[in-house]
């Protein structure tokens, strides 16, 4: 068995990279939360979801839990991403 090392650094010129435009408000938006699935994320993201809805009037929070905490999110779970206005990714131990 061989081991393959992956380099996560951005290969092209950093000036080619552009950030998504900032939201002026979360009001009536759809926010996705992607969790690594570890136990510690559940209560934290429960509180975050409540804050987003109560304090920032977010219309919907989409919760996604990765199938394996050590790998990227499954592409099938991202099929809905075009309708999201924002996405939060987090880990918990």
C-alpha cells in the first residue's frame, strides 16, 4: 500500500482569487452549516442556528453532516448550494 500526500495550497497566483461579495444582512437568507459530524458540533451549531434565526432573521438554516470527519464533504450533499446565501463550516471534538 502506498501513501499519497495532498497539498492543500492554492497553486495559481493569489491575485487570481476573488472573495464572494459580503452580504449586507442575513435577513431572509439561507445559511448552510457543514459539520464534521463529531459530537461537539451538535450543541454549538444548535445555538448558532438559533442565533441566526432569532437575532439575524435568517429564513432557513440547512444542516449538513459529513459522512467522514477527516475527508471533504460529499459532493452530493452540496447539490443544493446554489440557493445558499452563506455557508459556515466547523469542527468539534
